[in-house]
C-alpha cells in the first residue's frame, strides 16, 4: 500500500513539474504567446530564400539553390522562408501534369534542409490571385468556402502538410504573401485588367476580383482549419505585411478615406489581419527613408517595430517580421548598414519572436541594393544576422535564469 502511495505521489509531482512545459516535437509551436523550439522558448532571425523551390520547378536538376541552402547551413542561419508553390499560374503546369515529379523536386529542398540543419517556413500559396485562375473563378470565391478555389487550397495544403509534417526541418506553415495589402482599396479597380498570356495570368477588371478584409478573414480561417486537420503542433501564420496606415479608414469607408488611423483604429485593423485561428502574427517592414515609415502614430524603424510587437502581445501571439531590410533609393545606399543595424537592434530590444531578411540569392542574375549572395558586396548581412542571433540566444539565456 505504501509503495502505491509513493508511486502516486511521484506521478503527481511529475505532473506538477510538467505544468507549463512544452514537450519537444519537430518544428516550432506556440504556447502562452511565445514560440517554443525543442521544448524551450525561442526567438531568432533568418532569411527569405524565395527562389529555393522556384528554380527547381523550372529545372529539376538545378542545384544552385540547394547549394545556397547548404551555404546558409554552414553559416549558421537558423531558417529560411520561401514559397513552396508556383508564383505565376504557368508555374503550376508541372504540378497539374505530374504531381509526383513536383513533390520529388520539393523533396530535394526538404532533404537538403534536413542535412544542413536549416529550418523551413514554407509559404503554400504565395500569389493569392493564382488559385482562382487555375480553377476558372474570380477572386471573390476566396470568400466562399464551398468554391473550387477553396477546394484547390484544401487539396494542396493536405498534400504538402501530410507529406512533410514529420520532418524536423519544417518550422511552421504560412498561407500567402501580403494579402492584406489587396484589401478594401478604394482604387482597387485600377490594379485589375492585367493579362500576361505566356504566364497564363489574367485578372479581369471586374468587381468580383476586388478584395475586402472580410473575404481575407474567411480565407485565413479556412487555411488554418485545413492545416490543423493534419498538424496540430506547428505554428500557422498569414504572410501579411504591416497593415496600411489607413487600413481602418479604408476598411470602414470613413469620409476621410485615406486618413491615418489613430492607435486604437490601427489596433482594430491589426486584429482583422491577425485572426484567432492563426497563432503567429505576420508583418513586413522596409527601412527606405525611415522618417517616412509610419504606423499607429509611430515613426521610424524602432518605434513601428515596437508598436507591432505591442499589438501582437495584446493579441496573445508571437510576432513574425516575415520580411525586413534597410532598403532605399540608390542615393540612400550609404545608409543601408545603419538602417539594417537599427532593424536588428529593434528586434533585440522589442524581443521580436521571428524575423526574416529580404532577400538571399534571388534569381541567378538579379542585382540590387541588399540582394545578398554568398560573396557579393552585401554578404556581410549574413554575418551580421549570425552575430545578432548570438545576442538573442544570450538574451534568452538571461531570461531563463
């Protein structure tokens, strides 16, 4: 009897000891508004490697981006964000014709990431306009869960998530890229009517192709629901940019339609794009002419990052700055490093949960300020990120004491 009592007390003690602890599983998860990796609170900075899979769509024997991933692993970059899909409708031709070959090529990305120890944050439907075009519908069908657009989304999400959910290299799942910037635009019709035949892109100048934040809310929830059917652990995020300074004004159709939102209006619009079903908030931020960088009554890199983190905390969610860079017009090039450093310092001081630099190795021949390659004039960005990740790790160690 005494032995049974002792065993019961031991079991109770273990249960108490485990209270609040996140058991380590593959990937990154959310608990109490924080990210956990390997059972511990995690914060870190990675890079966008958007072409990682894109080049393999075009040529399944091309090793360029896989070698780039190996380079990042050797340097100690913890994760990359990339689009795990086609960009233009024509990019999906391989998937529609030979799904097995499509995933054989994606397997190369995942296998290489596993070998190099680089985490992956795949964005599953980067160009939100593409799925309706593939199934012959208008954009407004993203607001209809019974549509062919939603059926396509569910099928692709199911295929990707079930294939890779057991891989330790998958950190989380992202829906699309900057959908919020399409929403509620009073001049939205001006951006419709473009046709690019060789890319099979055609979005008609039709009101049915206009976006609202209510439509976006339906799409976010449906994506999260489908992911959660197959993966209950990893985080899910939208891929949104920082809301427009006038997001509430245009969303509510206020008389001063392009007016700047005050702090509480900005937070209400922030909530539209940080829905309950997705447990990590996404924003993007660029430091070109920081004096013009405005959000929720704040100005400049540090203050706008701080208010985004504050809003995410009010929502009880971690913040992912999914794109950032100290970019600017060419005449601002001498200030690029200053702006870049200011971003990293703001991530450290505001305890931003995740951030990903834009951009690493984007296409084989593109040029531009801040486009980092292994050995070009911007290669120092990688070393700087590694340095700041050490600072973040030290900060986390001090918090854990």
